């Protein structure tokens, strides 16, 4: 099977996905047409944004389903959705939608990746909303160029029904291109951000160690939002969710109530220990996400304490981001431990060497502030050993994932959270 998978051209595989998706859409009587489908795409923030939208809709009394990286929620049932795939295969996805229709749901929030769009895994699905978080450097091993990546993301707009809504991040570099593309389709464009010309705008932003707070200006209205999710990037995620909610007729008081009670997700700034030093597990695996996570980490400690970072880069994936992430880690972390993150048969030592190219000008000394520990469990143990009271240990790249691919063939059971807890209790 692996041999045939390698020799069959990707375009032929994509065509197969399209046929499968359309067939099962027909077989299940086009379930997406009987639901309001909210697609969430972007490089970072998709899962959090999708869950925020889900939480607001549910709090407002709507019957809503959810399909994300972490799981699928269909009524009271929760279904794991796999190891390293955000959007399920076309047959599985159509089946999820069928179940949602049978259980009388009204909405579904569907995390939608560029791979799913390019490979037609969402063929046969009609969307009502296309929500964009951001489009930054990622997946260029597959898409080759940023422009190809952006244009693939833009295909989601083509799947939006006439009169549907496209929600764009006004502050993201992708905005102008996506805004122009959106005008090729019979959709309404809604923008969000901090810029004055955003349709839904955040002002008076403030963050302390426990809360994110800002005012939302929308159509001559103003309301206060308080989030337990830290970081400016989560303010953007919340604004995207607010944009969907307001354009679904949900009142601000219900939106505010849902956001205030929203808890962090598994593997998204997940606090494993608070004292004597903090230990955080986060999914950040792109340059943008790593930078944002480290910026938040710096706000959580005093200036005389350290951020100790454990991370790596996936094998057989975008190699150009490796030195970029190295530079970011060198600039924002006090101590860096490079380790394995799904090497997929590629040399972890070579991957880490490429990351370290970006650390050259950081001034970090090998075995003083910069370490290479190939075994991820030992790397986590090393970080915890180095931590002093008041420090923060940040472990990124795996987040919620329950497996790791070492040899390029097999998934082994894995959990950063379990490793941390084992080390802390030993």
C-alpha cells in the first residue's frame, strides 16, 4: 500500500477524493445543505477559533456540531479524529455530517485545512461561512510557494453558498489578496482586527497574567470582552468567532458570557504546573505560532527568571521554517533544548542542526543555554531539571497529539503531558 501511495500522482489521489466526497454526499442526501456549515481555515488558531464559535453558538441555544484537529462533537458524542490530520477523509466527513442531520443539529463548525481544500476532501460540502484566521509561513513543502498556499486557502470561498459570509483578518498580510478574491464570488465580506477600518474592531486591549481584555466596536455598538485565553493571537481568534456570532444574529451579552467561561483547550497553552515553576504544553509548530507563544511566556515571568523552551521541527516537512524558528527561539527564550518532533525517518540531529543555523547570532552557548537532546522525553526531563522557582518551561510542537512518527512508517503512542507529569512526580 505504501508503494502505491508513493507512485500514484497527487493529482490522481485528489481526483479520487473528489469522487468519494461527491458520492457519499449524494448517498447521504447532501447533509451539508441541511446544516449551516462554518468553515475555519488559516495557518494558526483554527482549532481555538472553531471551538470559540462552537461555544458561543451552543451557549446561545443552537444545536451545533464540531469537527477539529482534536475531535468531533456530534450532540453528546465525542469522537477522536486521528493523529496528524485536521480535516478527516471525505467518506468519514460526510458520515459525520449525516449523523449531525440525523440528530437534528442546526450548525456545524468545520476546521478546514489547505490540504483538505487542495485534495478535495471537502468536495460536496456547501459552506455558509468561510472564516480566515491568518496565512503565514507553513506547508511550503507541499504548496511550494506562499502564493500557492494562499490561493489554495482561498478555494474555501468558492464553496460558500450565494449570500454567504467570508470573514477576514484585516490585520493579516493575506487580507488584501483574499479581499480581492472574495469579490469574484456572491458573498458578503466581514473584516475583524485592530485597524480602524475593521468592521469588527478591538480597542483598549489589555493583558495581565490571568486575563485578556478588550472592547469590541461593531455597527455603533460597544461591548467588553474578557478571556482566560492569553496572548494577542487569542484576541484575534475571539474576534473571528465574534464576527460569526454577530452575523448569525447572536446578541453581544450571549457572546460575552460564552467567551468569559471558555477554558483553554488540550495542548493549547495547557498549564500542567504553576508552582514552583510553570510548565506549559502548546501546539505551536509554525514560526508565527512559536513567536506568539514565546511572547506570552515572557509576560508570565519576572525579568530575572528564564523561559526554557523545548521544541523541534517535523521531518519530511517544510525545511525553510527550521532556521526561522531557531532565530525566534534564540531571541525570545533564555534556554533552548532542541529535540525530536515527528522526524518521520529523517535524522533528528540534522533537523536540529538546521534549526540551530537560526540561533547562530543569539549568543547562546552550547550546553549552557543551548542543548541538543534527541530523545524528546529526555529533553523534557532536561528542561524541568534546569528550571528554578519562578521560571517557565514551554514545550511546543505536539500539543494535543497522542502519537509520534519516528521512522516514517509507524505512529507510536506519545503524550507530552504524560511525560511532564511522570517527570514531575519522580
